[in-house]
C-alpha cells in the first residue's frame, strides 16, 4: 500500500461511517515497542521500522503514549514541553517521518495529550516556583496556603493516586517554607488550574500544533480530572476501587460537571480541520452511563470502556456490561469502545485468570497469590479477545497482547520504575509488569527490541517462545489468531454490526449474531455442541471433537 491512502480528505468517510466508529486502535507504548538507537528505550524511528508488521496485523490506527519532552518520572505522563519530542524518543522530524510512513500504509495516528498536569520541569511550573503567592505564574497551577497554625499541614486530606499526600509544600524564593501545590499523581506532576483561561488557551495552541502536523486525533489523559470542586472538601476514596477513579460517588477531583465545556471547546478546534480527527477520553468514571456523557455529540468521539475491561470472565456479567455499553453509548450516538489491556492494568493474559482480587494500580509481584499457568491463561485471553473483536464499535489492542504476553510478575525489585512502587514503599507493585519491552525475534539480543541487548526493564526468558518471529510460522499462534480475527472483522464489517443475542446455548455461554456472523463464547467450563450446519470461520482454540471447548470463542457462518 502506498500514498494512495489520503487519510485527510474531507470526504474520507460518510457521516455515521467515520473511521473512529469501528476502528481497531493499537496502543504503542513507545519506550517498550522498538528501540532503534539501542539505548534500551524504544523510540520513534523504532516505530517507523516496525510499521510493516502492524499493517500486516491488520489494525486501523495507532495511539502512541507520550513521547514529548519529559523527565520521565511517570514514563512520559509528566510533560515538560508539549510541542517537542524528548531526545530519548528522537526529534520532531522523526515524528513527521513516522506519521507520514504510517499514513502511507493506511494507518492513522493518535497522540496522547496530558492536560491534567504537567511535569514540574515545565517552564510554567518553574516560573511559578520563583514567583510570589497569588501571582499570575502561580495561578496556572493549584497553589494553596496550608492549614495548621503555621500552614504546616496540607490544605486538605487528598491522597495522590500513586500513594502519599496529593499536596507538596514549596520553599518560597525567600527561603522559607510556604504554599502547597496539588498533584493528583506524583509530586513531579503538578495539576493545572483549569479555572484559569490561560490554561485553556495554551491547550488550544497545543492541539493545533499537533493537528497542523497531521495527527488523526488525541487520547486525552485523565479526561475526568481537569476540573476540581472549588471548595476542595476532604475526601477519602474506597481502597477497593480502581486507583484512577470510578467510584459510585465521584471524588471532588473527578467527574466535575465543568469538565464537559472543555471538550466542547476542543471539538470545535478539531472541526476546524479537514478529515475526521477524533478525541478519545481516558475517563475512569463510575459506569458506562456516566461515561456516555463524555461522548455526547458535541464532546469527545470515544471513551475507553473501563467497565468492560474490569469485568470478570463471567458470562452474565459480560452480557450485562455489553448491553449497557451499547445502550448507553447508542443513546448519545457514539460507538462503544472495547478494551482489555493497556499500560496501566495487569495484562489480560494474566488478569482474567487471577484467582485473587487485584484492584487496578496494585499490580502483581513474585509473591502475589493466584498467578495462573500461562498456557491456560492465554487460552482464556484469546477467547476474550475473539469475543471483544466481534463486538460492534471500536476496539483497542495493547502492544504485545497479539503475542499473548503475560504480566511480568517476577521483575526484580531494583528494576521497578513505576512511581506507585516508590510512593507506596513497595506495598503496591504498580504497572511495570505490563510495560516490559516486547519480543520481536526469539534469537536476537533483547528479543529484537534493539541490537544491543539493552532493555529498560528486563524481559523474561520465557518470552523466547512468544517472540513474533517464532509465532509467524505457527498457524495456531496467538499472533495468527489476531491476524485472522482482524482480517475477518474487516471483511465482514463486524465493527459496524448490530448485536442480537441468541439464547440457545445455556448458562455460561454468550452467543450473538452481528453482521451476518454467529459468535459463541464458551465461558461455561464444559464443551458446547457446534450448531448444526455451521461453518467455522475462526476459533480461538482448536475444537474438541467438533465441540466448542471451555474458554473458547468461535465465529461461525450459519
Ligand atoms: C493515566 C495514564 O494512563 C497513566 O499511565 C498515568 O500515570 C496517569 N494517567 C497520570 O498521567
């Protein structure tokens, strides 16, 4: 495929058929994808060099986690300059080249925008530190006086999502301890004050900077968090909930109504551009009904369906969340999205088979109970993926899941880098286990991640068997399953289908028709007869004497 893909033509998709409604979007975590310069951290030229494999896989778009200038205290989600590339990832010219090469292959490109907070190394925050309390410079962030007799206590009891207090006290230019600033995440990630119009203007400028370069959209980090309850009331979250949000009664720093006006404004900015540019919100909110508010017709285009991601491998629960998602998003004219893995959660080839509760953000380590055997867990993950890719709407695939990668629970403690690990003093393992550089070639240094053998997190030896080249030749491999599913999904237009449940298969079995395809996911634990006269299009695991085994999903023509 070549430059015949003019992805930015004003008429590239008819209303109701816009690409983002049904796209399969592949998440690249740049530091762990492909490392061209061999320093152990992936980079943009590395991505360019592997686009062929992604085209072959059959995805429609890539979303890149942040590669902008950053001290990397939170793996790039701490941005010091929103309009430049961090030297560890390359240059703006490398970005342009990557974008062009992706477009030439018919792959759209979404970049990550982090508007809730910047890095403490951002010029604005550095200026704020040297400016006086109450100054314009301080008003771009959330600085407050402390409580207690001498302001020695934080302004309220809010805790950082990574652990520890959400406020840090600064030393004023005169050398005395002074005000406190808010950081919902690490102390190196001060929150912007979105009640300040200057912050709005700056982000409109940043959006245009990347739109002008030709990006197809943005994944918006902490999209539910920008606006805070201006009373700053004390609040204690439920320790069992996902650390990123999603409680029944929203925290005073999440899901505040004022946040929606920001996305209405951004939508207008996107609409100044030709083609279908899209906004996808990372909003960890309580339910899909709440989530649907982020994708009303004049707001974002998509939100990640975290309720689906968090659902256990259980038929009734899955059916319930699938129904509720289709209804809630359908009611506002938006597609549902589906996602099972990303860089913040335990990989689904492990998570769906964990026998113990593991709230998001906790992670798993060498001593965690209930870690499943890989082979069984991968079979379940494959069945879950085959179910997900048959659902109408847009789906997200996280790099490495097409190889059946498991969570690396056995990372040595001294290699861990997630701020969660440090801020909870090792009580939570955090997210490093899903961020290990992915294996390309079984016999190459660092499994072909680069040519030097360096890797910022060590790769487990067991991944030799999971390397992409080892899977290519094996028709039964996870890689070939993903390729088959993606190709059939496109061919049959399943992403634009309409789901109709079929009740005939008993408890523990999910069955539905969509786009002329019968899909059966066997979650019941015992084999299920294939319907008479059915032709198997794809099966996530070999059939057992002509029957659909446990933890197996099939797509059928019937
Ligand atoms: C959500 C991102 O996905 C996560 O990786 C990051 O740590 C937080 N937002 C803070 O930016």
